[in-house]
């Protein structure tokens, strides 16, 4: 009887020790994948890939070429200079940003995802480290990167609508909680924000000092640029409508922009 008790006790202690060791290893060896959706970003995506290659904490760099008609995919490969962490996925046509991120998410087992726009300017390794560290260290479920001191119009857009930033780090499993229907096209950021509100994710804003990107209406040229902007506004509104909690719709408007 006594021997049996001691045997059970020893097994319990060993099991508890192994569980605690496993958790400790998971907390200190969290995998991180960077996902960069890109559409016709040749000449720009290389800048982002180059910076990603300089950050050793990143385990995978996933570029999703969303039906580009230029040399976006090759530009990314050239910038990586054979870095084995780079993966390039190409879609047969342009399905939109939300679909590209979904493809990237499905192609990795990483516990944390660093999601970036493909056209960032003045990006530095420290910007990325500051963005993903709170999530990797368990201090936040999601971080959002906000432009500051880069270009005044881009800075202003992030001050007015911070939830629309394309720069963020998030625990991968939380993407199961968002509406992928709402994420269609440019709706991803809004769908993520709505999920963060609904499920009380712990979020943190991270300033990205000096970083900016070209404004869409300038980058794509007059008519096409403004047409893309109007499509974006429609898809953002659609994402909100699909994801909204009807009982808290007005509360969401009141708290708009206070993501962190």
C-alpha cells in the first residue's frame, strides 16, 4: 500500500515536471513567421524582404504574390539572396489582401504572425523587433504598428483610423476567431479589430518612427488610385457590417480608434 502510494507520487511529480518544462520551452521558443501580401510591388517589396532577412528571430518569411503582373515574386527572391527562410506563394489572379493573408496563415505552423505591407519605406530591424516582442513574450495578443514622423498624410491616417494599419503581430490561433468572409479584400484589418473587441484580446499600439508608405492614390495614379481607395472604403464598411455585434454597434463607434 505504502509502496504503491510512493510510486504514484513519483509518477505525478515526474509528469508535473515534464508539463512545466514543456510550457517553459514553448514560452521561450515561440516560432514567428512574417507574412507579406503583395500585389504589383516590384521595386518596393525588396526593401521589406531585405529588412526581414536581418532579423534573426524570424523563422519564416512568407511573401504572397497576389496575382502580380510585374516582377514582384522575383524581386522578393533576389532580395533574400538565398535565405532559406523565404517562401514565395503565387496566386493565379488577384484575390485581395485578406485572401493573401489567409494563404500565408495556412502555409505556416508558427505560433505568432508578423503581418506587414509590401511597400514600407524607411523600415528598420528595430521597428520589427518592437512590433513582435510583446506578442512573443506573452505581454499582448496583438500589436499594431502606427506610423509616426514619416510622411504627414500617412501619419494622420494612422491617428484617425489606427485600426486600418497593415503592420501588426498577432498570435496565430486568434485568427480562428475572425470572420474570413469579412476579411475579403481590404477588410482584414477591420475584421481583426472587431474580433479583438468581441473576444477581449490584449492589444498594444507600437509607434514605428520614421516609417511610411506611398499613398494608394499617388502610387497607382489619379483615377485608378482613387477608384482603389473607394473600393477599400466599401470593403472596410462591409467588414464592419458583417463582423459587428449589433447590440454593441454604437459602443464600437464611440470607442473607434482605441485599439490598445
